[in-house]
């Protein structure tokens, strides 16, 4: 929402300026009634630029009201001060026929620009201060939770990926010891794993799999856009807070080709979290999401068809496995 410009006493066009002042006061009161919090850095920043836009129009070199004012300025009696002479000489150097009549308008315009940037600087300073005070994530978070293999879900997930992947390598994070990588490679699908626990990743590496010892988010960030034929997220999604899950889905979406499948295996809200351990529950406090919530997150991230994977492995291991795909 944009705010009306603040009142300017120098903008009066009648004898005593009362009409302009009354209109400006009314506009300012209306702005304060509409825009809150009043007097904030955001409000002042927006008001300053709105004033420029309303007074001079969108700037177009040689075509804006300000440019016309400078170009059409006429000589006026009286001596110009040093600052006015500098402004006039600058305009002349740029090829404009400037006169003292243009100087007050230029000064008003520049005052608004300076004021706007002053408030912008204040806002940036606040953001920098807040960022410095943000909590630092716990180092080595993956080690606080045991790696959970896909187990009985390996074959259904592999079958789904083989049938749905259009082309390109499939990434699995956290891949654990590489059971899904085994199944995919047996089916002729190129696969790569991301596993942040070095001793766990070593098991997959010793079996000849391609594995990066890193967080899944970091592996995705290093991939070119539209380079993966599929992504599987398991384990990692059980220990990330909501905002990090949203970022992870966005990174996955960026790296996937149109039509590529995404599979997410997560613990359900009703599952007993004793397996996480006391330390993990205290420090990480991840929150399990319901299927409908995951469907919404997947849709917002640019995926379609988010639904539980059609598979019924024997027994219930307390996990929900969903599939979706990138819009074509």
C-alpha cells in the first residue's frame, strides 16, 4: 500500500497556501488512518518515495515533470546562492537550460530522496542487528538423530521412481547406507546419495555408490537447475524446522526437470518419538506434519499431484510416504 505524500509548504499555488495546506493535512490524516504502524521506518520510506511519484511522476529521462521543469527554467531576478549555482551548473553541464526557478524544486526532490534513503538505512541497520542476534543452528544436528533407512519402503519407492523419472540422475537424501541407491542402480537408474553422517555414508561408499558426505540442502544448492530426474527426501525431513523444510522443497524444485518425481518419507504425527532420544527432542524439536499439510507445502513449492504413495508394505513403521512431481 502506498501512502500519500507528506505536506509541503512550498507547493502552494494560491496566495496564502491555505488550500494546499488543508489538502495536504487531509491526505496525511487519511494516510495515517490507513497505514500502520504509523511513523515507522517502513512508513516514512514509503511516504518519501510516494511523494516523489505523486509530485513528479515516474522518472523518465527527458520526459518526466522534473526534467521538463529543469529544461524550461527561466531566469529570475536575484542572486543565487552557492548551492543553487552548483545545481544550476550541473544541469547546464548536462545540456539543460536551467534557471533559479528550477532550483527549489530540485532541492525538494533531492531532500525526499535523501530522507527516503535515511529511513532505508535505518531499516537495514535494524535487520542487520536482528540477524546478528538470531539463534545459531545446533552444529552436527544429524548426529543427534539416528539414521533411519527406508526399510520396507525401498522397493515401492524404487518402482515408482523407475516408472516416473523422465531423465537425469535421482538424488536421495539422507541416503543412509544406500539401500535405495542399490535398488535404483539395479533397475538402470543413475542415483546419487547425500548423507551427512560420515560413518553411515562410508557404508554406502564401500558398496560402490556415489555419495556426498553433506547435508541434502547443500547438495541441492550445488546442482544446476533442472538437472535431476527425481529426488527422495527421507531422514532429513524428520529433523528440520518448518522454515527449513520450505527452503529444502524450493531447492529440490529448482534442480528437478519438468515431470520429475519427488518422494518424501516422513514420520507421522502419531508416531512415538522415543526413538529420537532426549537430547534430539530438546535441541531439535522437529514437528511432524500431517498429510494435508505436506500436500499444501508441496503445492506451494511448485509440485503437483501430492498424495500418499500407493504402496502397502507389510506392517506400519510410523511413516508417511508421499509422491508428487514437477509441473510440466
